[in-house]
């Protein structure tokens, strides 16, 4: 008989197709020596194998196979496996379904070994043997546990019901199995059925049921379980159960209750705090997460990787870069970055979101291993800071180190292209994305493409992408509408708005905010009023201050200032932007007294004005001749509100002082500020010099103005007029000649 036609047993330690000739056979002895010499060359399949027929270890190149309980394993191998904690128990090794002779204890022990190793294949063979021996009823609980641990929950539950089990361990195994598989409702049903049969749950059962309540976000059921646990006094010595309670309430969003439970626990560990911290971060309550972090440190507990990852996210959202740096230093000292990708990525993300991009880059460069998630965090940071060129540089670098961009990478890079107007690069990325088939189901990526083309002014391409996508939602249309509105193409924005509605899509707050901006820009008050009615019908003003501000802005820009003020007063909540929109409207209409009146009301509400607000206020003071008020507001900008005066504010002050004839103060103010190449401030000073016929200051201002821009007609005209009014006609002619000489 040919040797390749012989069917050899799989337990010999080699795959059947590798037995071709005696000379090619590698003995178990040599194979195990090879394994122990370098285990990294072998795949470890122990946790994924579905039965004993599958090898425990398989060589990555040669495909040689080894079984931990292989019958041909030399005695020295068993000892070495035991030393490395790889050996199966003697009981498990000796138990073979074919060799059992009705020994119930041996069968149960074998089933437990199968449950522990999740060996479904061997467990089902044992089940067959037990059935043939007529011992199913006596072994039913062990069978239930084995099937539950192996994930065969339907079989486990069927046996549980068939033999009317009263064993708490079996019921708990099934409940825990349901929770592990995400079948939390089945877990709760099973728990209730168990209680109906008069079986009392233990701490392990409660652990699983609390996880099910957390998964289902069922705080009422969780509270019932909590009451029962408290009644039985199980929290006194069971820290994991206390942690599970905190975790359940946290996952249900009942964070105050979670914190209360944690405070009342007789003993707390880092897991208790982690559950609360993680949930605070997920719920957007980063400051409370940071408070918890400080408290656990005061209690003398040592944070772990889970704590650090969550707290770094909290630092990202609150800009607490100093706390992030402290964590970074601790992590460095503990050497935690050597083998923790998640922690390294969280650090990069924290620095990037806090705007410390150089440090984020340094951390990424120093990581012993880099993945696409870490690079995405850095690229997103550059993009959020408007540094599109650096984002593109990172994109090229990650490809150079052999990493493949994913949908998140492309989304960020498309935004970077839009920021810097790199339409050609964006179009190339569009081709790559299409080739990889990433647009099929990714709405975020589709939105990024439309937005990129819109920002680059490639309107036809933006519209084309939107039309080609097989999914169209309000977010995609918003990208196009917002792009048109921001680029001053208000009519097109309104046209898109109508087309979106024609397709049966309902506008959201973002849509309305963009359309109101477009209406304000072109003075389309009637259309704006129509949008206002739609917003009220949908009840969108209750929780959206941005939309409320957009309404005030629209009416103010259209000159309907009474209506704008009415809308502002009716808003459920106002902020500085709402008031500034109204103040800007009054300023543009030259209503200085109304500007100052609104400014006072805004301050009475405890709101802090911004740079735009102060520009309007200073202009109002200038036109009303309120010198002292203007000087006071200008001083308060920096000292009271922390707003650094811009060139526009200095220009307003020069105009204010110049109108009042305080030219010396205007000159001093200009000399105090940083050198500027903006013509506006010199124009304001020249205008004041003409009004007050101050030749000397006028001449100085004229010289400074020409250094900024020799082509500004106004400078020559005003200076010539200053000379002419002072009776210095010859000097006036010289200025006119200079103008001709400079081709102005």
C-alpha cells in the first residue's frame, strides 16, 4: 500500500498531508525542541480552535502541527509544558469519550475541562458518550455549563429546561453566556425564569445581570438588583460586585447615582473609579472625570492604562494640557508606552487637540510602534488648527513608513485640502477613495468630499459628487449649502435649499443657520421670515443658540432691527454672539446710542463681549464723540475681559481721538502699538489732521502711509488738501507731482 494512502490519526502531532515519505517526517521530539527554541515562529491556536482535531500550535512557515495533549509527546515535553504553564490537567488528558466506563465523576471532570478550554468538539463527543451510557440527567448540569462556556447557548438552555435544573452554577453559566454574546434581554429572561423556580442568585449571577442591565440601559431593573444585593449584604466584602454596580449605573447614564454608590462602597479599587471616569468622559463631562482622577490619587490608588487613556481624553476636551503632561511624565517613568498602542495614541491625540502639535509629533516619532490611529490623531490635530500643509506632510510620511490610510485619514486630509485650496490633491484623493470602494457606505467621507470641493470653489464637482452618491442625507446637502453661503454665493445656497426639500429631506439646525446667513447677506427678509416660521414649527430654538443667533443676524442685516431685538429677547437662552449680532446691526445702521444700550444690557446679563462687540462699541463712541467712554472701553478690553486689541480697535481709537482733536494722544497710541503695514490707521490720522489743520502730524502720517502703500490715492488727496488749507500751495503741488510720479 502506498504511504500517502494511509490515513494517520490527527493526534500524532503532524498534519496528514505532510506525511509523504519517511525521510520528510519530523519527529515530535524535534518539533517541540524547535517550538521551545522560538515560540514566536508558531501560531498559537489554543483560544480559537473549535475542537481537539485542530492543533494547538502551527508553524508559520512549514505548517508543522503540535498538540499539547498529543499522545506521541516525549515525557520531557510534558515536564517542559508544565513549567511554562501550558500543560492540560492530567484528568483532562486521560479523559477520552471512548474510554469512559460510566464513571460520573470522571465524566463531569472532563466536561469541566472542556468548558475551561472551550473545547466544543470534545464536549459534544462526551455528550454522545454520556447519552449512550444513559447518564444525561446526572451529568446535565455539567453539560449545560460546558455548552454555555463554549457559546452554544441554545443547547445549554434546552438542557437547562429539559432537566429542570436547580443548580445555580449552571443557570449562572447560561446567563453569563448570554451577556458575553450581547444577548442581554435573553440573560434577563433567564434570570427571571430562574427566580420563578425559586433558585437564589449568588454574587456571580448578580455580576452578569448587572452587566446586562448596563448593556440595555435599564436602570430601573438595575435598581431592583441593587436593592436585592443590599438586602443580602453582599457589598460588604465583594469589591467586584460594587464595581459592577457603579459600572451599571454609569452605563445607564445615571452618573450621579453611580458616584453615590461608589462613595458608599466599603472598599474601592482602581476599577471602581475607572468605571465612573470612563462614563464621565463618554458623556462629555470631562471636568468631573478630572475631579475623580484627583480623588483617586488622594486615596492612594495607582492609576492604570484604562485610567490614563480616559483622563487623556478628558484633557483633550478641556484643554488641560498641564494634567496631560503630568500623566505623560508618569507614563514615561513607568515605561508604559513600550507595549501599549492605545496609550500612545491617546497621548498624541491629547497634545494634538490641545494645539501642542510639535509635542504631539515628538510623541508619535518616539513611539516604538506606530499605527494608523496615532497618525490620524496627529493629522486631525493639524487640520483642526487650520494647518493644512502640515497635515498633508504627515499624510505623505505615514505612507512612507508603510501604513495604509483609512476612511478617517481620508476624511481629515480632504478637510486639509479644503482649508488650503488644494483641489488637485483633493481630486487625486477622490480617485483613490473611489478605487478602494470607501464611498459605498461612508456618509462622513462623502460629506468630506463635498465639503472639500465646495471650499475649493469647485461647485460643479461638489454637486456632482453629491448627485453620484447612492445615499443622500441632510448632512451632505448641508456641506454644499454651507459652502455656497461661506463663499458669498447666496443665491446658489438658496437654490440648493429648495432642491434638498424637493427630494423630501427635512432641513436641520445647520441647514437653517446657513440659509439665514445667506438671506441676511442679500437682504432677503421675506425668505428669512419664512425660514423663521419653519424653525419655530420644528421647535429648534429651544436648545440651539447658534440658530437663534443666526435669526438675529438675518433680521439685523436686513435692517429689521426691531424684529431682531424682539427675536433676541424671546430666545430661551442668549450668549455673547446673540447680542453681538444685534449690536453689529445697530452699528451698521449708524445707531450708536442703541449700540451702547445693548452693550450695557449684555454686560448686565453677565456676558463677556468679544473683539467684534468692541469694534462696534468703539465706533459708536467715535461717531457720538464719547471720548471718555471710548477710552474706558478700550482699557477694559484687556484688563477686564482679556481681549487683546487688534489693529481695527487701534484704528477706531485713532479715529475717536482724532475726531475730538486729540492728535497728540492719537500719535502716542500709534507709537505704543506694534508696527503695522495697514493703511487704515494712517488714513484715520490723516483725516483728523485735515479736520484740525495740523500740518506737522499730517506730514508724519503721510510719510508713514507712503511706506505702507505708495498707490493709495486717498493719502495724496488728503495731504494736498492739508497743505492747501494751510496756505502752503507749493507743498500741495509737490504732493500732486508725487502722485503723478507714482502713477496713482
